[in-house]
């Protein structure tokens, strides 16, 4: 099984962002190298929806320039699910356009958020083990 590595602090940042925009879906980009997350980019959900998300293209362009400038890659794309489990929805699968990226989903269905990560290639979903690291 493939792996994604993230510090507890960065994971807390992602979860916090998802809680901040609740009851709307949050979305963002995790930048890093070799599936090790180094930075969280909180993005604005221009759909302003509780069932779907889309990143602002201008904001995304700026973030991608920043990521490249720092020699990093898009390691993962994250978003929240408000009232369903942490698994890609049919719409998530259809809209997955970064086959080399990991997709992180934060479910806010229960009091304790549940976070899972996946690869999505050619509509095939495979879970990726997320490992929380110290640094």
C-alpha cells in the first residue's frame, strides 16, 4: 500500500480548516516531496457548497507557482465531507484530474473527524496509508 506522510501540526491545520468552513466543504492543496507533506494551502471553495467543491482557478494558479518556486510538488488535494464517510464520492472520482496526487478526505460526519487518503486513477480508487510523523 502506498503511503502519505504528514506531521500532526499540518494535519491539525487541515482539520481546523475543514471545521472553520463547516457546514460547507473545505478544500486545499498539500505541497511536499516524495509524498511527504511540507505545506498546507487552504483554498476557497468557489462553489460555496456542502456537497461539492471547486478551487478558485486564479488562487490555484498562484499557489502552483509558489509550490514550483519552492521546488515542491502537489502531494495531495484535500477536501471535507460534511455528512458522509471519508471515501471518494462518485463526483470526487469523476473530477479527479491529478492521477499522481493523493486525495485526502476529512469526514465531519461524527464528532471526531475521520481522515483517509486515496489515489484515484482511471476511476479506480485505492486507499493510501496516512502516517503521522514528528518532522
